[in-house]
C-alpha cells in the first residue's frame, strides 16, 4: 500500500516549509543535506517538525494547500499540537514516538 506524507520542515530560527512526498525519510535527508537548490537550502530549513500520513496523494496535496493558506500562528499551533518543543522528528526514536500521534491527528482531521 502506497503512503504519502504532508510535512513541515523548520530552520533553527523557525522559518517554515511545507511539502508532500511519498518517501518522508528520503525527502527529509534531501532537505538536511541541501541536495535541492532553493528555499530550504538557502534558509537552512532542515528539521522535520510535523507530518501526517495519507493513503491518497490527492488528500495529502489538499492538506498541503490548506495549511499553506493559513496564517503563521495557526501553523505554529498545528506544529505544537504534535511537537511542542519543535524537536527534529526525523531522528528514529522521535519518529516512532510521534508516528501514532500523527496518524490519530489525521483521523481526527478527516
């Protein structure tokens, strides 16, 4: 079964970037190692601070567009609902710990 992710990355100064991918681990590593020139490389946006998983790519894209339209304060509340300390969730132990919470959050938003 294919899985898709809506995710939010942040810099140390909390510059935000939201995106969609079908391989969260790979995409986070691309951000961390600045493999793609552009916004995230320029502003060192390299910490995974929030994510949700979806079975349908259209739903993940819909969520990305929805969140991108929000004001910063609402995005901050979303991040802090899962990750109050703005920790880098890409570290294995943190990802395991928060994965079930992300799935629950998605179910509540659906």
